[in-house]
């Protein structure tokens, strides 16, 4: 094999590995902890005028304290759709609408729920490891 071909294979493998690590990092950030974190809801898909749009394109987020997340929609007409999307997600959050903002109070995690999140984190980490292994395996072929 020529040096150019080897270099190209290594570059492609490195790029795939970086993408796998970034994907795993974003997956792990979306796991709920005891603190309010915009990463939990910013990727939620909202049915906005007939098309599915990520929440981060429809609203801004602020964290006034450790257990409260405030979602401020850019378009007030999107509030019902955003509320519906949050309620239908499997995050265990109950949105409250004050007319201008949607407030999300994060309750204390129960021991059972913590165990579920630990199991989920392990699964996502294992998926990330498998992606890295696949990139290395493909580079060796």
C-alpha cells in the first residue's frame, strides 16, 4: 500500500472515531441528572405548523436555579406544541405555562429512577465503544 492510501485510511478512521465520541458525548449529556440542564429538552422534536422541528430552533433556555428550567419560545403561538412535546417525552417533567415562558421543575430523582439512568448511561457508553471498535475494524480491513 502506498503512503497516500494509508494516510487516507487513517484520516477517515480518525474522523469516524471523533464523530463516534461526539455522538456518545451528546447522548450522555441528554441523560437526566438531578439538575436542570437544557441539553435534556433542546433536541425534543416539536410539531410546529406541520413539520417536526427541534426545540432549540423554537426557543431559548435559561436555568434560574438548580431545579428549574425556563423555556422562552420565540413565537408565542408555538407554546401549546412545545408543552405537548415535553409532556409526551419520557422525561417525567410537567410543564407550566405562564403566558410568556414554560417553566419545567425538576423533581428529586427516586432511587429506582437513578438506577434506570445508570443502566441507560452504561448502554450508551457501550454503544459508543462499539462505534469506536467498528471504526478501528474498518480501518484495518
